[in-house]
C-alpha cells in the first residue's frame, strides 16, 4: 500500500497551472485512498461503528475524487 505523503505547497501551485499534473495528483490520491480503504475494511470487525463511519466517509471521498478525475461529463451524468 502506498504511504500517504501530504501534498506540498509547490505541488499545489503546479497543480493550479498544470492540468496534467493536477490529474496525476488526483489519481495518486485516489489510489492511496482506495488502498487504505481496503486495508481498513479487511481489518475492521463488523460491529465497529466508528470504523464503519470512517469507511463510509472514505467511500464518499473516493467517489468525489473519481468524479473529478472523469471530468465534467461524469458530473453531468450524475445530475441527470
């Protein structure tokens, strides 16, 4: 599983001006999130409600990241 490395100010600045770099950062973040989610899901007892809340929050974030990566057409389809 990839280790989470916070995004630096320099990377944020580059992402604002470079769409390809921004997409790469989003994809890396999604991959890291999904790997962490899988690990959390397999290690969490079914009755752990706090972990279930974290899993639900992670899934919602993953969906939003995927929509951003897919672009405006994915958001338009969702509204339909």
